[in-house]
């Protein structure tokens, strides 16, 4: 037996993943255990979970891998600070203590965090190499082109190459400071959202605006070439030397200073969002066409934070030259932990790779699960009122009744998802046909901005009737935005509606999951990856004639997705959620005694993201 632990830490979304004899046994982000969103500390809790899941101790590990090369990253930081000195001195002073105390001493830190039990080799892969490995090795392709895009690794901000059999090779890269991820994050910052957290809000805001600044961005901010590579005009940015993303010149170009966080959104922010989204898609399309020509491959694998841009992914699928595309569900830094572990097994140890259908990601259900006995013990100790429905048919029938009655249901079942998306095991679900559900969930359950869209889950075998899916209509990881099918749309006269007023208009027969541009971020549900959710949705379809539900992550704004029954219960009691399902236990809010959970106190625990 060969056990390999992969680690990502200290930058964004720390995580751990465990691979045993080439099979992914466990993977989880540290934030789920500490309840600190995007926790970037050492993933001690995630490592402990992975080892516990496999029944191993640190001394049983054969290899430990870290997802990037700190010395190369430190080299980039020093060269950048020197190039911009003295203007970057404040940023330099802020960064150095962590580097000098921890990041430059990672072997020592890793061995100490593993309790001294691990004495073997520690492997460091390059950042984009880890992303590439996380994209190719779990994919269903024997060979494929690989493209990775994010803010920055060591020096690379994007790369491409190919995977064949058990080998990957990255042949081309774009280098810092010219970065699509940082360009998008600059607009995230400028529109008042949090960098490395609010990019998906910017993407969701884009359909409310018009891309009136797109030409300005292309003419002033970057020099874009036919192959998708580009150079940024650094006079408009401040991320190389300062503590902000954009400069005063950026302010002047776009008519004023950045929007203050939590202030009212204006048409400017909506138009900026639409503009940078369009420019991002143009860059992505040029890149994938170039990668296709250079590699000659039929299939493409994607990873890196930019690969979470679901709208861009949809265009790549519909308009791009590749026959099939597979995207790593944990595309950001967390997925690097999985990538480095798989890289060690296949590329360094030269083990044969078996291609698995539908893929090797196991539905990305790689986190902890909890049995009925432990859940019952917690509920009894909490004084909760619950109904135990051990019969699957009885449970599904009851849930269908509640969803039909427009109840909001917190669904906690099976193993927790790895990656930023809840895929039906740590989810909040509701009736997609409801006209009120989108606003109810946003304002009373999630406590987040009203414009934010919700994603549909749809039975895979019925998806093509509801959404114009590219390829074989397989989107199990909620990573692709697709248009709503024409037969589901309703005629509307919304020419006079502007900005957030567009939200009030019903556009389809599934209005709760139809965005203002008639699109939806689709998750297809199949029997193989998530049999329990598929069974529930089949019952809902048989009862209502609709195979679509709302699915959003089980958390409130600023909180990580719930991990334990206790997390789920506190979220349930601290919001206006109507129903909580903990495996086979059903709790109705109307039956619960006073819990002692104060809503304001509960919400105050989480920093607004």
C-alpha cells in the first residue's frame, strides 16, 4: 500500500487530500472544520480527517506533497518589490513576517504539524503543475489538452500543455504580472466585492449591465493577441506594489473611485461587470482555440481559479473547438492538494493510470459523513424535535410534499463535497417553479445580495428538455452556465426594465433558477454519482412533472458550507429555513423549541465575503 498526502496552505483555501494506491480516499478544505471562510492556515483539521477516513497515522504515509514551490514564489515577490521600490515598502513589510517565519520553512512546518510522525520525503510541485494534475488525472480522457488559469502561482498565471496516459507536460505559460485572474480580481475589487471571494458575484452581476466599457478595457488596460496571451498596462493597477488592486489612473478611466463595500450598486458597477466578463470570455476563447491548434487534442481539461467562471466555461463548451471538456470541481487552490498527490503517484512513481468513467472524482463527494446514531445523539442532546424516517420511500414522499408546499429544505446527507459547490449533500433546496423562492432564499435564508442567482439541479436524463446543454448534457459539478431551453421560456416585455429591476420579471416556467439573461448554472444529477439525490428528484418529477429543483450551498453569507450535523442545525435555527434533513431525520422549524441560538449572534460570527 502506498499512501500519499497532498497539502495546499498559506495562500487561499487550504486543503488536504489523501490518495492510497492511486485512489482518492478523502479530500477537504480546512475552512469546513475551522468555520473560517477561505481559511489559509495550515490544514491540520483537514489532514486529521483524511488520515482518520483512511484509518492511517502520519507515520503510515509514504509521501507528502505540497502544491507549489515556496522559494520560486519568494523569488517572484522579491524581484517585484525591487522593481517597484520604494513604493512597495508597506506591502513588503506586511508580507515578510509570514514568509520568514513559516513559508520559507515548510518542511519543518509540515513535519511539526504532522506531530513528528512523518520522516520521509516531502515533494514540492509547481503551482500550475498541481492544477494540471488535478485536472487531467481524474478526467475520463486517456489523452487531452490541459489549460490552467488563475491569479498567479510562482511566476506562471496561465499555462497549457497535454496529458497522455500517466504523464502531463506543460509546454507554454503566461507570466506574472500579466494575469487574467488578477485582471478579473481588479474589477472585483473596484466594484466593491472581496478579492478571492467575490469574483462569482461579479459574474452574477454581469447580466444586469451592458458591456459599454469592453472596448475601453481592450484599448487601455491590455494588449491582447490572437493566441489569447496579453500584457497588462501596469499604470492602471496597484497589485504589484501596493495593498489595493487598482490605481488612481484606473479610477479616472472609469469615472470615479471604487465602490465602497456594502454600498448601493449603481449602473456603473453592472456595466463594468458585463464588460470585464465579456473581455474575459474573449480571452478564454482565443486561448482555447490556440491550445487546440498547438496540441491537436480532441479533449480539454481545465483547472485554476478562472476555471470557476461558469459563464466562460459554457462558451468554451458551446463555441470552442474541443469535443469534450472536463473541469476540476475544486479548480482553485484547494484542488492543488489533490493534484500534487496524484502527480506523485502517476508522474513521479510512474504508476499506470486507469481511465475511469464517468470520471475519477467520485462525484467530488470526498469529505466526512455522519451515521444515524451520531446524528440522533446530537439531536437528543440539543433537545431538537425530529421525525426519523428510515424507509427511503417515506422520506422522499415527505420531502416532496414539503418542497411542493414551497418550504425551504436544508439537505445534509452522505459525504461532504470537495470544492466550492454544494452538490446535493450539503445543500439548501427548493421548488424551482416558485416565483418567490429566489428572493426568499437570498434575503431570509442566505442573507445575501438580492441579485444573486440560484443554480438548478436537474435529472441528467431530462436536462436537454430544460436547458440548451452542449455536448452530452453532463454537468455534474455545477461548473457550466447554459441557456434555458426555448420551450421553458415565457414571453416578457422587459424593454423598460434596467438594472436590478430586471430581477422582478418572470422569464421561464422555472423562474427561481432562471437568471435575467435566460441562463442558468446547471448541475445534472445522475444515479451513479449521487443515487440518493437522484431518487428524491425522480419522485419529485413523478409527482409534479418537473425534474428541476433549486440547489444552493448550505450556509449563510460569509460562512463556509456546513460540515457537521451541529453546523447544519445551527444554520437551520439561525435562519428562516423551514425544514432540516439530517440523513433520515426530518426537523420542521414550526415544531422546534426555543433553541437559545440568537440569529444576530449567529450571523455576526461570519465575515461578510
